[in-house]
C-alpha cells in the first residue's frame, strides 16, 4: 500500500490498532471542516477565477502546492486592489492620499 506523505496519510505504528490501514484519516474528512470545503471557500474568496481563469474543478485538480501558490498570489493581488480602491475613494471624498 502506498502512502502519501504530503497529505500526512501514513500508517500508525500503534500495534493496538491492527486495522489502521483501513481506518478513516483526518485528511479523508469530507465534512464542512475538511480541506476540500476550505479550498472551495478559498477559491471564491481569493477570486481565483477572475485572476487565473481556473474554474473550481480545474483548481481542485491541481497539486496542493500549486493551489497554495495560486492562493497566495491571489491574496496579494486582492490586497493591492483593495488599497487602490481605498485610495480612489479617499481622493473622491477629498481626503489626502499619502
């Protein structure tokens, strides 16, 4: 049986659990607290589609490291966009821009 070390799915060395190889692992959780649900929300919140043109399914099919990198780029871009919007609103309202 092959284990995925990146997702932290590994056999438990505990001899008291002989069926550990078929036990549910936290990485396999599909509840609303799971990584899958978090990724779905992050895809929306980070505005991945407008910046990269990746729909949700295409995004979820990418390796975890690539998803993390894309999300970091999106978050950085969204912060820059928010600052620009704030500066524009401040200039419209007559506040000094510094």
